[in-house]
């Protein structure tokens, strides 16, 4: 029996176990080796692990490749399985080298080993990198399907930040449902709740899919980071970021998504400029000639633009975009600049975990990440905002964080909408999807 360790970040790693390893007697999964996300209890529970794992499965964390290699060696692992996303190919290479240097073999399980098949049509919205604008595209597609009388259920890539057994299947339909979750989850779920669309997420995606099929006519797979889907898609819309040319073929598994796309929407084209757009378009057409390519802007605006003109502002962006997503800033900064605000660098005012984040992600621009996984992080965010010497706070994350933490300064929220500049419209993309599933 081969001893396996699954390297992940509290998302695909659990799905890979559930779909391939849970009842497989040829392997013994001895550990999840996890980076990025802290999991309460440090163990995948027996309720989810199945009959072969009556004591559950331990979860270990690692922060650098030397630590990863040490864990692989100490656990006497025969095979390392990579199961997380939003990695540059250089990072994948380091993980492979860590596994091999510790004596283990290396493996990645592909779609056919991990897809779940649905009895309902599945429209997948994916991205080549975090922060490409996938949520804005998803919202536009859902709005068009709802307008045609289709009952859409959004299934979101996992963000299991609470007790794992209790959150195997989570359904969000109301504001009250959002009250006890992290800012990152609110950033993704709130737009659907506001539209009256049910959102499902959790840990056990077999059970989640059954619930989605019960509730809707169409399942929208809303992918996290740049992961490929858990459900076999009937149609895939992939969002590529013109501001990061080359990442669509230089990131894992972003390139996988590019190659399986039916439609590629290149976003932020006006902001990026024609040279960068051409690189992304050429890569899309070269690597997936069957895909239809559209070009679009994510039009940003402010609820009260007069409130920021000439004023000192603190810009808050969604954390994943400006941390592991690799962008220096997002929609909040663009909107503040557009309407004549004087953006103040938050670093001098940062405390605790926020200050640590700036040290870890040195690429970050003069913006404040909406870090809020834990109560401590929320307190640090609240204190950093209170300490900032500014007139106005510009909130560029879709999550209504002001309902969770206390912000005493005036707030102006950012709005953004998809504007197709070239290629098929949202209506035409939905026509293509419906035609394909006839």
C-alpha cells in the first residue's frame, strides 16, 4: 500500500481525496500538507474521511519548500499529490523538487479522475489567475440566465475555514447566512445573495452537487483562484487578465483552463493597453484555436464620486487579488485615481497581521487588503483603518465589510460592470451555451 501526502490549500486537496482516495484500498493518505489557510482542529474528520480512516487524517502546515521536504521525509511518503491552484510554473517546479529530494514520487490528478458528472447543465466560469474579473463575468452571465427564466444555482469553489464536518454542505440565501463567514467568502457569495441566487459551497462536493441539482435548472460552477472545475462542464467561460500578459500560459492550472475554454474573455483591455492585450489574445488563439475570444473592460465607478475628488483616501481591495493573486492594486485604486482622489499609503498605519502581510507580499501597492479570516485579523484591519490619516475610505471589495467591522470614517463603495468591447456579447455567450446543451 502506497503512502500518500496531498499538498494543498484547503480546497482541491479535500476534493481529490473525496473523489479518488477515500475508498481506495491501494493507497493510504497519511497527511494533508497544507499552505495558506489555517484549518481548525488540524485533522480531516472521520465523518468525511470514510471507513478506511476511522481516526481521520492529520493536517500539517508548511511555509517554505525546505519544511515541505522535511514533512514528506518524516512521514515516509511514497507519493506526493499536488492539489491546489494559482501557482506559477516556477512554484510547481519547487514543489516537485521538494518531493523528489525527499525520495517521493510526484503526481497531479487530472479532470477525468476528479470530475463529478451532473444531471443538470453545468456552465463553468474560470480564470487564468486570481483577480482577473471572474466574479464580474459570473454576475453578468447569471443575470442573463435569470432574465430568461432559468433557475440558476451557483456552486462556489471551497473555502472551508470553519469546522470541516459541520460545513460539508453550506447553503447561502440570505444576509443572515453571510453574517458569520470570512470576508473572502462574502466577496464571492454576496453578489449572488443580492440577486436572489442560492450559493452552495463546503467540503463534500458530491453532496453539494446533489443539492444544486435539486434547487436549479442550471449549475454555475464559480471557480476559485485559477482552478479547473470539480464538475464536468458542458460549457466553459474563461477570464484572462490583460494586465498580466503571459500568465495565461505561465500559471498552473490557469493554462489548463485556457485550453478547455469555449469562450475566453480578456478583461481590463483599456487599462492594460494594446501591446499586452495582443500577447494574451495571441496566446489564447495559439493554445486553443477552437475558443471564441472576446475583449472587455471592467468599468469601475464610485457611488459618490464627488466625495473623493481632491480628498485623502484609504483604498481597501479584496485580499486574494493583491496577495497571492500578484496584482499591486485592484478596482478600488483604479476608481480612486479615476475620480481625482489622493491615495494614501496604508503601510505606516498597519498593525499586526496586516503589517506582516505587507512584508510577505512586497509587490503590493498603496492599498489595504481586506484581510478577515480570523477575529484577530478583523481587529487588525479595523485598527489599521482607524489609525489611517485620511478623509474617506474607498472600499473596492464586493464584501460589505462595514457590516462586520467598525469603520468610523466616511465610506464610498466601488461598483464595476462588464463591458464587452469586441466579440460575443453576454447574451450571445448564453445563446452558445444553451445551443450546446440542447
